[in-house]
C-alpha cells in the first residue's frame, strides 16, 4: 500500500483524538493529496503555523497561535524551518479548537 491510498479522494477525513479539539483534518491547502516533502513545497506557500518533528509549535510567538502569513518576520522564520527540515514530510492540516 502506498501513502496516497490511506486517504480517500474528495473531502478531507476528520478525526477527533483530543476532547479539547473539536476536529482536525488533513487539508487541501497543499497540492493533492495534502502532503509532500518539505523541499518540494511551492515557493509561494507560507502557512500560518508549523509543528516541527520535535513537537514544537511555530507561529505567533506572543500568542502561541497562528502567525500572519504576510508578516516578514514569520516568513523569514518559516523559511529557516523548511531549510532545517528539507527531507521531512509536510502535511497540510486544519482544525477547530
């Protein structure tokens, strides 16, 4: 089985693994199927937050929430993160807390 067979095409699958999170899902903001190697991300793709393999949330450092994708400081921090993890898997995710 290949990774793309794990999720059906169409609407994202929703999961609930934490009672503090209403829902989370693999989103379609990355090219289909919603994940790719970090070094293959589109150059103009700037997410609002990143969770690195060590489990650290990167986004707005003051509120520990989402960053403004237009903020030059966030863009610079994000570019450093993807430089540090070029062969890792990027997964587009969404959720409601």
